[in-house]
C-alpha cells in the first residue's frame, strides 16, 4: 500500500483528541502571535488548541504562510492548491521559510528541525508534513520534480500525444503543466479557423498525469514495480468543462488518488488556467499491474594485483 493510502486511512480514522489544556492566558498569547494573520487563522488555531482536531491544521498553515507572502501573490493562496511552490510561486526564500516554521511551532506547540525543512517545497508538502507530525505518522516522502526529459523516458505515451511539459509527484498526488502551443495536430480541425483544445484531450492529459503518479509516486509491494505496459484507462465519472482553452493557455493539471487496490487506481483531477477552473473530473480510473523489480547488477570490486619486486628472484642455473 502506498504512503498516501496509509496516510489517507489514518486521516479518515475516528478522531482521537490531541488537545492539551487551553487557558485564557494561552488565548492571549496565541492572539499576539497571530496578530498579523487573518481572524480565520486565529479561530482555526484556537479550535485546534482546544480540540486537537487536525482538520483545523490546513487553515492554520495557509494563514501563517499568507502572513509572509507579498500582497500581490496572496490571491494564489485563495484556493490553497497543494502544487503551489513555496519559492517559485510564492516568493518564499529560506529565511522567510524559517520565520514561518518558528511561528507554526509557537502556534501548534511542536518542534521542526532544519533537516526536515529541506523537503518542504510546496504548500501540499507543508500541510502533509504538519498533519503527519501532529498525528505521529511517518513523514511523507518529498515531492519529486520531473522535467520533460525524465517524463518522456518513463511514460509509455510519447509525443506528439504526450500532454505534460513538466510535473511534480509526491505521496499526496501529482501536478503538471502543459502549454497549448497552437501547433498540435488536432487543432487543425478543432475547430475551423477557431482552434480550441478538445475537452477529451484535456481529460487524456489528466489520465497521463495519473499514469505518471503510478510510475513515480506509488510505493509498490516489496520486490515489485509498476509495469508501464500494463496501465490502461478504464473510465471516468463526473466530468465537467468550465472554460474554453486556446493556444497560449497554460494548463495546470492536478490529480489526487482516491482508491488504490490492484488492479484498479481511482483519482480525482482538476485543470486550471491561472485561477480559473477549466475541467473537473470527480473520478478517473486506471488499471495497473506489478512486475518483478529490476535489480541492477552489482559490480565486482576490482582485484588489486600487488607485485613484490623488493626481493629479486634468482634464475635457475642453465643446464650445461
């Protein structure tokens, strides 16, 4: 079972209170610590401290992050997309990240060491990390950022039918981007003099991202790996298109696993253009299978040959 499946099961398990006594003095101190955060952040922090319910953590985390983000970038946090990158998208440098961590430690009464910070690259990483930390669960694996060269190497789908330019994969899911160039072969006839990205192709892009998650994000059984030749699309439910997408648009793709039980994997997926919804798929289902993992050959250590020339060897006398 994958890390995500284990985390999801723990998240859905019956809630056990983690609360500690919360006095009026504690509330005054908390209000002071969060005085530059939104009222909703303070209220979520109060509820967490009173009840210990981890469901309040995302609001606290997003509120604290928002406190340190430049005003013009805060709109990106409106929907709290998990694939938002702390540095590239929100402009948070290592020093600012340290300030965020210190405030989170004060608010949630927890300790985070510097080594753990290195893996927190996205908003989703931060939320998942703090949730696991509070619940006492194993920390999730860090997000992997995959360039197009790597994607093309591992994916069974290849250009010109590959609709992912870049991607990141974590235990929570996967996100990717695809820019509609206008040179796609299908745009020549869809539509005449009005190129529009087909909704079916956008659904295909979400399916491809789900394939990439299975290949790069799913933790298989010991000694096994997911076979790239055994992944197939089987169905989808609850698909809605909200926006016309045309050349020049950058599609932000996101999928999250819902159920994982071989041979079926079910995901939910979304596509956005900027802050606008383009496509939502409530369920995308793939079939997949395992094969024996390829064990790289172990190279034999070179044998060092030592020649001893310190003692001369006398040659045998020649026969007379």
